[in-house]
C-alpha cells in the first residue's frame, strides 16, 4: 500500500506545477494584450492626423463655379469620399479626436449626396479606398 500511496503523492506536485504554469501562461497572455490596443490607438492617431490634413485640402463647394457642372461634380464627389473616409475612421476609432466633427460631416455628406444626384453627376473617382 505504501508504494501506491507514494505514487499518488508524487503526482500531486505535477498537478500543482501544471496549474501554476497555466496560471503563469494566462497572466502572460493578459499582459501581452494591451500593447496591441495601444498599437491600434497609435494607428488611430496617425490616421486622424492624415484625415485632418486631407480636410484642409478639400475643394470648397462655395468656390466651385455653379454653372460648371464638371467642376461642381468633382468637388461634390471629393467631399463625399472624404465624408465616407471619416465615417469609416470613426467606426474603427470611436475615441478619435475627429469624433466631434463626425456628425457634422455625416450631415454634410447626405446633403452633398442629394446635390450630387440632383445635378446628375456621375461617379468619376473609381476604386477609392480612402
């Protein structure tokens, strides 16, 4: 009986080692996860900076000659694509510094889309990925 009892006792420390190893592995996994979140955060910040620069370069609708359909349509389309890019950014990065302007650009995008359609504009910028 003693040899069997000894084998059981020897198995106990192995179970404890496995449990300790599993706990250590789980802790390591938890500690490794935050850098990924901060990496996404820095990607969001750099994308927000690029979007802010792009916003300053947008053609303004009030400067486009109202009777020149081609220039008006390109101006509208460019601004529509910007609104879509901003919307996609905010979907990925809800805490973006651009979140304040998101609702305004969504409204502007809807207005520009309606004007784009009323003017009979055709999409000219193909395969734009933002």
